[in-house]
C-alpha cells in the first residue's frame, strides 16, 4: 500500500470538516478514513477528528456523572 503525502487544500479541510460534522455518519467516516485513507494527511486529520469526538464523549459522560451525583 503506497501512501501519499500530497497536502490537503483549505477547501479540502473545510469539506472534510462538513463531512465529519454529519451526526453518526461523520464518526463512521472518520473511523474509516483514519484506518484506510491512502493520503497520510487525510488519515491524520481523520484521526484527530475521531480523537476529538472521543474526548467530547468522555467530557459529556463525566459531566453527566457529576450531575447525577449532585442530583441525589
């Protein structure tokens, strides 16, 4: 498998941002691209978006746990 280091244009980043912003589908696409993209820059950008989603999920889970503990 050959990897490409071709840079992503600003419009490309914007397009990927819109694609990853689609609820549920964007997470799946980010996961697929983070594993299988041939362009190293696309792969790294997809990994960063996927990690961002994981951080947000952990943050919301912690906030919910704190909120539930204070509600009792």
